């Protein structure tokens, strides 16, 4: 069953609010991007975009980079 735009927006907002938990799931607990996306009912491409924004490195060397000074 397809979700409404409102339902999708609500799921995305919840996931963004849980930023620290999502990073912990990925870096420390070694969950895959697809597992996290499934847990939050969002598309995995949103996670990839947010990881770039948040400074999370993906691949075999999972880590969080310090934010760049502007």
C-alpha cells in the first residue's frame, strides 16, 4: 500500500530527529543503511544524503568526521 505524502514526511521528520541514534546504529552497531531505512520506514537514499550532510563516512571505514569550520 502506498503512503501519503504526509505519512512520508512524518517518517522523515522522526528519522532526522533521531540523528544521534541513527549514527550510533550505523557506526557502532554496524547496521546497514537498508536496515536503518527499514526501521524508520524511509528510503535509503535519504540516509545517504543525510550521512553526507552529517559528516558520516560510509563503506568499510564507518566513522563521523568533525564538522568543517566555516
